[in-house]
């Protein structure tokens, strides 16, 4: 009898432990459709891909640059959230998850907490769609946004959730979805930069737009692994059109030795290399126009 | 009896994995908070390494990322309380080391260093443990400001 009781207690404990583990570890119980699992042999190894993917595009930095230029907040730079339920395939969901992630970074940067809730809700729908909703603590995010308090935590949880989701996708053989999210973040960041550059002359922004040549090349290297998929192929075609616009941008490097200095007891490394980006006003204009068209098509692809 | 033993082992394994993930999440949150108030967390690098072989090179973990021109970033390192070794984070570009949380010339450790990036491109973070000891640590990349 005692044996049976111990057996029952242990089975209950194991089962309950499995259930709680699933919430945190993104259980393997999900029935992942074949279409969203990596197929075949990748042209570059998973390890190299992971090297490239890390921080290809951050949802924070472009928004920070725009804000540092004194550009006021505008809702017109953001992708509308009203069509989120129409995004039915994992391809569209992942790409737009990246787009909304970049928008969320922009809203957080400008402390626009009331609008944040719409974007958090959209992200929830899309992340649930590709079975990674468990990495977003939506309840806490909403509470922080609604109370308009502890905005640093709001930013931390948002960015950390995206990172967790990205790590999980890459470790569970769904790097293709991770690549789509990264692409979405990148295109939305470029769209924000180009729209701001369209309205006023900002040399630093123009230079940053020109530097996207480096990132676009890396992004295409990643996406090329999935070109056998029709939707990926269409995405690559669009981005290759954009790549052509960047082809004649020259980036030259002036070499210098890095310096380590202590400022107020803190170690600061100053890089004395310098990059100079040569981008003509005409080229900038054509990139602005092309980005606008491509972003419109991509979010509706 | 055998079955009970197996179930206990399974339970310990499952519980251990879940509490490990929680420990990592806590260390990441704590390390991100230690990076300072006016910085924005961007990435974390969770590392667990075995000890190196005597006389051999200290094992290290590598992470690559794109950093942007005219931006100040902060690189922080936090060793886990259970770690045998003390974590060291180094920033490299191609074959040049740009910065480290441990300055071998002075023997001084820093919980973080700031990096004034002047060139958009691919950079690499290496995390290892002093004297090639085994260890667990978290590295954090934060955005400080536009220059």
C-alpha cells in the first residue's frame, strides 16, 4: 500500500513539474508545421548563421538615433496594428512580429506608453501564432504600460522577451522564423530612418542609412539559405532590388589604434578607426523611395 | 523500487532544468540592472564552460554582433554565485582586441566597460574564465547613448 502511495505522489510531482516547465521552457509539445521547420542542408552552417544573426538589427538603436536628432514622435512612421488578424501564415506572422518589435522599440524610446498597449497586443497575437507567445510576459508588460511607470522595466522586458524568443527559435530548428523577425526589425528601422531623412536633411542619418549596405549583405546571406521556399524567394527578390540601390555607396575606413581610458573610475574604450560613408543626395532619395515601396509590399507579402 | 528511483531521478532532472533557467533569467536581470540606470539592455550572453586542460588555452565562448557608428555601448560581465572561475569579457574586431573587463597590465577587474564605436560592422565578444577554470557567467550588451 505504502509503495502505491509513494508511486502516486511521485507521478503527480513529475507530471506537475513537467507542466510548469513547459510554460518557461517553451515545451516541445507544439505541432510545428513542416513548412516552418528548416529543411534540407543549409548553405552556411547553423553556427556561422548564428554568428551573423546576433544583433543584426536592434529595435532600439535606430529609434535612439532619430530621437537624438530631436525629431518629434510621429505615429505615421509606425505600421498599423488593425490588420494583425489577417496575417495568417507563420511567414507573415514572423516578418510582421519583427516590424511591430521595431515599432515597440520606437514607442518605448519616446515613452509613448498608451500606444504601446496596441503593439503589445499585436505582438501577442503574432507570437502566439508562431508558438512563441510564452516568452512574452504580456500581463506585466500591459500593467507597466497602463500605469505609465517603471519605463525602464517595460523596455527591458520587451527587448528581453524578443531575445528569448529568438534564442528559442534558433535552438529549436526554426532559424528561418528568427531570420524573418530580424528582417522585419531591420526593414522597419530602415523605413523609420528613411522617412525622417525624407522630411529633413540629417547628414548623420544619411550616413547611417548608407551603412545599412553592410547589414543588408549579411541579412541576404542568411535569407539565401531558405530561397527554395517560395515566400522567402519573393522576400529575397525584394531585398535584392534594394541591395542594388546600395551598390555604389562607398564606405572607407581610416585606421587608428584603440585607446583605453578611465573616466570617473569607469573604463572607456575609444575606437580610433573611423568609417566614412559616401552617399549622394540622389542615391539617398532613391533609397528612401525604394524602401517605402518595399516596406509596403513586405508587410503585405 | 527501481521504478521509484527512476522517477525520483527524472523529477530531479526536470526540476533542475527549470530552476537552472530561472537562475539564468535572474542573473541576466541582475546583471542588466547592474549595468546602470541610464542604459538600455540590448543582448545577453549566457555562458557555461568546463575547465581547460592544464597548460592549454582557457576555453571561451564567442558571440558576434553588429555595432553601429557613433554609438556608446556598455559591455558588462557577471559571474554566477556558483561559478568556480571569474568571468572575463573581451571585445574583438577581426584579430584586434579592443577592450576587456580584465586589464592584465594592471591586474584590475572592471564589472563593465564602455565602448565608443566609430565604425559600423561585425564585432565579437569572447567570454572566458580566469586561469581556465570552469564557470558560469552572463555578459550584457547595453546601449548607452548616441555620440
